[in-house]
């Protein structure tokens, strides 16, 4: 039984149940397919699964999941899926069915005013009213720049209407005043992210002098806005989105999902683009499965949304197609996408836009067909990831080929389709110019989880093939995990002290991210360093180092940082001393007196430095 239904009359609740199709309600969130006997099935939205166990009975108007035990009617589904109260769910369904609810006043209480009908519904209602306001403003004289922006990108009035584009006027509080007159409270507008308090205590609009796109959830409700800067004297960011609110969580939102969801389910594929105009361009060009993230990277929660639409399971393989610019930033984004790719059972591809053009630019320059051709010319993401990974190594050397194999083999091991792994191992061997046997062994080692085992025993990690490499990794772990302690001490030791090429690239990424001295730590810092890495090998290594335990018992202190960095420099110095000694030994001190004396003097100086570093590093890692 549910909790008491508040003041809604029991007969009205019964009428809501009778007038509501549970299939229509659930289909807004879950892709349903025939399960025989008149029933339907899909992937459960309440727990993670690969094989559908979520069943819907249209005849009985109920659902049940054999995997997690969740079940009930349309009201219960909304309560669990949308985190609504019972009364909020009833009101949502009544609104869709066009029913006017009556409230029981026999207890002596007056019918609840609309603000008490549930915060979520009120915030959605405020956004719906804001959409109408902004759309009307798009036709005003002050919005000429916004209309020109759309027109220059190939979108006329019809497209603007279709996607609900609007304009925030040159006013500090026009929207806030408009919505207050409609009965919304200051608290509601602030909670919705539409307004914010001014120093005077009044409300001001969050968006001003910007082109706006309404952002909708799977059910089509407007939950936020994306705003694009238009004027040069606007000192804000290029794109400004609604902040996190009770109804808007950017990690769960995909722009265009309301337009694309049915085509995604129908065609069995989703195209991931980078911006609002890219979504519009793809849809207008005849690729109506395009969606985009809203101010954040494509991640786990976005994947969960698409999995349900694609029926991503062991028996169904949909397609995820990432589109990125062909420049370095776009390639980096594509490689980062590979890390999340393994969460899909379906097939993933990449479509790289020619001449560094995004889909919107491509459509303008070459027409609708060029956009469709770009997507049709997609290649498997694993092919792209492997090619980019090995391209950063010198395959003319033994060391380069072996290191490329070590970095690429785990990618082959991650391929979901087991039958494809041997073929990719064979392809990798050919690309590296190596025999198949060592490549296959490397892939098999990765499959057996040897790297994970060695990570659990951090004193002998797979990549630490010498004591010096271990120290290099430890120094970088300190920079990522303990930046406040590492600070200037770390920044003072340059990348020339790192002998491993990939570790050196991570050290250089730390510089590009602003240096350890500027960092406060946490996820933001780690993401900043990872984003600064120029290749996938470095990005993956940052993820490893960020979670790999430090080789110290108890809390880290400045002394441990000093010891680690001293040993790092000492190891690099030892290599230089060894090389210099070899040169001195090969010289004839009589025939090459001046050169001999110069090298001998340099050697003496380096040995003095090494002695000082050994005194600093009088401790064991």
C-alpha cells in the first residue's frame, strides 16, 4: 500500500489510474520490446543489468522487475523513477490525462495551494513559463544578434521554433518579474536556477543578453537552459548553463534527448556531438539521433540513459558514434571516450569531422549530405584508440615497439567481443612490425588481470621495471594525490629527471595544468592534469597514479616528499654520471687534454651534487 494520498479524493486517484497507460509512462524512460503473451520488456531503470528483466503488463497496467523485485503501477513508477512523492505522481499523471483533481476538505483543511503540490512540479512549471517568455523575446528588436547568430549557422525561424530557442533580454530582472506575476515565489525561482538574489535583496535574472536553448529530460520537461554569449562586452563564459538544482543534474542530462529518443530506439544508434548547434545541425541534416552533453564530459550517468534507450544487452548491440573535431582537442576527447566505452555492450565508433569542422560548420560548408557521410564513414573506436596510442612511440627502435605493445595490449584486452580480440592482436602485431606471439602474450597477461594484481601489490607495479621508474611514479603520485604538500618542491624538479617517456609526458602535463603549487587537490586537479596530457597513454597513467597507494606507512609529511624528490634527482644524476664516466674513459688524456679536463671537472661537480642528494635521501621508499 502507498502512503495516504493527502487531500486528493480517492475516486480521483482511481480515475487517474484508469486513464493512464503504463506503457506510455514507462516508454518515456525505458525502451520496451515485445516479450510475448502481450507483455513487454526492457532494461530495468532501477538497477544495472545487461539482460532485460523488467516486464510490463499493459493488460493489468502494472510492471515488475525479476532482477530487483521493483513493481507497481504508473503512480509507483513515477515515484521511484522521478523521485516524486505520491501526491506529486498523481498530479503529474492527472495533468497528462487532462483531469482536474478534487481535494478532500472534510478534515476542515482548505485545498492545498499550488506551491504545495510538490517542488519538482513547481520548478518544471517555472521553466515552462520561462521558455514561453524567452521564445517571445527572440522576436524582439533587441534579439537581432541572436537571430543573426542562428541564421549564420543555417537555422531559420522554423528551426528556432522547433528547438525552442529564445533570448534573454538586456534587463536585470525582466524574467524574474514576469514569473513573480505568475505566482512563483522568490524561493522557487532561486531553487530553479532561473534567478539569483542581488545584494539589495531583490531578484535578478541568471541569464542576460544571451541566446538560449531549453534543456529537457527524457519525458520532455524543461529542467534548465544553455546560454550562449553574443556580445563582445559580455565578460562571462562563452556558454553558461543552469547550475545544479533539484531537477537539473548536468551529469545526467543530454541535450536533444527529447527529440532523439524515439529515433535512437528505432535505429539502434546514438550520435554524440559537442554542442547545441551541432545537435540541431545533425537533426536538420537527417541524423535525428544526435545528442550532446551540457557543460560536462560524457560520463557514466549519460551512458546509463543511452543504455536503456538502446536496449544495450548481451543479445542486442546498438551503436554509439562519437563525433569530434579532427584537431588535438577533439582527438583527446575521443580517446577519453574510450575509457568509458567498455561500459557498453554495444558497438562504439568515432566519426572525425574533416578539416577540424564540427557538424554545424560541416553542414554550412558542404551541406546535409556531408554530415550524413561523416557519420556513415565512422570507424571503430578501438581502431582509432590503438592507432593514436602507438603513434606516439618510435617504432624504428626496439624500445619504442615494446613500449607501444605494452600500452596498446590492454586496449585489445578490453574489447567486449571476445572473438575480435585475436584479430586485433594480429592487427596490432602487424602495425608494430612484431611477431604475433609476444603481442598475444601481452594481451593475455592483461586479460588475466596481472596488471591489477601488481597494482594491489604496489611495491612491484608492472610499469616500474627499475628502482628509478618506481621513484618517478612515486613523485608523480605525490603531485596528484598530495599537491599541497608537494607544492614548490615538486615544481622545482624538472621533467628531465624522468627517464620514462610516458612518465615524462605526465610531468609536462602538470606544468601545462598550472603546476603543483597552484593546486588544491581533489578530483578537479586530477582532471586538469589528465586533460593536459597530449595522448591517451598519459591520460590513462594519470588515472592509475591518482589511485595507486603511496609507498609510505602512515600520513605523508614534507620529509617524505623531500626524500622522494631527492632520490628522483639522484637517480637521474647517476645516469648522467655513468654516461660521463664512459666518455672520460674513452678519451686519451694526452691527445685530448682540454676536453678530458673539462669532462673530469664536470664529473667531479656532478658527483658532489650526487653526494648531497644521497644525504637528503637517507631513507627507504
